[in-house]
């Protein structure tokens, strides 16, 4: 039984069917096929404007190449101190931008706030070249700890970034989970609130391998084809990424799978909250749950074959000597039976 990551889940049957459907025959390569164009138009529809779409293999490449597009000499990227691109992308952002640096901005529950962002930006004054210059702000939606920025919070971050002449990037590895949590639209969660570029994830939500860079103003994406090619992220048979997105975005599959995983997370959170052997570190907004569990009980779960991760607690979370913080991630493949089993094992 797996709660380690939504990356561990397989591909949704509809995605597998689409890959099989498009496996036969011939289609022009390097993003020029009719299917590629059809999916690009679908992105225009869901974002309610013309956007530029670039398929890539991983969320790390989507984030890194987004930053490469926004790069400036001496560039500094401002993101939450626990952002994925700071803690979990192995220097890829720095490497693919040829030396841009990441600066962590503090903020409670995985979200930076405008005041902290403004203070951080001001640490890099234009007249002091030795520090470098800010080049972009990045937020993660949903965040690394399962929380979600509200629409007003996104707009407030954007206003601060724009006041300093900086574009706003959204790491949307779990874009759909955040979207359904807020009950809003892609347009409202992005460009209508000041987001300029999105790393649009599908892999964590039922795709096999499908990520995209979405630039809200195509005129500003002129260099991205060259950046993507130079980074070895231009697939020859892009129709197989397009096929996944074609199925993913059809008939609200992507929203339904996200709703399911979020619902499973809420049910799992209730299990932990009601158990005498566990409690929630904080309330989840999307599909990641962070319970504090007694160590002997966590060991019992692991011995029963439940997979999950230990997690470093934030400074403001107090743990007893016999407690530890863990991360449980639900997915489109999580079942009610899985949740019931966790309840039984917790209170055994």
C-alpha cells in the first residue's frame, strides 16, 4: 500500500489507451503533428487566451527551462525556502540557467508572503553588482507541504514582484490539485492574478510522463524553442506526450483525478485527526497529508507494508520524544479501502 508519492502511482487507464491509440502509423516529429497542434489549442481553451506550450519530460526540466527563459546576468531567483527547485532539484536550475542562483524566502505553511518577498528582493539593490540582480519570483501551487495559495495571495505576490519589475513563475507540478481545491479556473489561478509562466504538471496526476511549460504571452517565448533544444528536452516523437495531454484534458479527466486524490487526502487526514496515536501537523489543502505519529505506531504501519516518508518538521511544530512527522501522499489510484486499512492499523 503506497502513500510515498503520487509519482509512484501508475498511469490512468485513459492515458494508457491514448498512448496505444497513437502508437501506430506515422506523424510528423518535433512537435509539428496535428495532434500536437490540437493539444496546444486545448491549452489555449483552458487558459482562456493564446499561450505558448512546450512539452518536456519532467517537472525539474519545466522549472529549470522556465528559469532559463527568464534568466539575466547575475540572476537571482526568489522562491520559498522549502521550494522544490531549492531543495529537490539537485542543482538543475543553476546548471540549466548557466549559473543563476536561488534565494529562499521565508513564510509559514510553505507559502511566502508579500512582505517577506519584498524584503528579500531589496537585499539585491541594483547599485550593488556584487550581489547579482533579481530575475524572477517562483511560487509552488500546491506547495511542498500540501497547502495552497489563495487567489488573493497569488495576486499579492504578483503585485510585489511586478513592483520590482520581476516576472512570476508558478511551479504547478500539482496544478490540478490546487485548482480543484480552490474551485477556480486555470485563467483565474494564473494570468488573471499576474502569473507569467507555469510549469504545468500531469505526471503526478495520472499521466505516464507529461509536463509542459506554458508561457502566458507567446511573444515572450521566442527563445524557448532554442532553450529546450539546447537542453535535450525536444522530443522527436512529441505525439506521445501530446497523446497523454489529449486524454488528460478531455472530459475533465485531469480535474476528476485531482478531486479524487484530494478527497482521499481529506479522508486520510480525518483518520489521523481522530486517532489517539496520531495528529495532524497542519490541515491539508491538496493531496499531501502530514501527520505526527507515535514512532512505534509508524513502525507498525511500515511492518504491515504501508509506504510513506519521514519528514523534517518545521521549526514551529513541537514533537514529543515518541513522535515523528511523516508525509502521506494520495493519488488517483488511492482507494477507500486503503484509507480504512490505515485506520485499522493506527488504532490496532
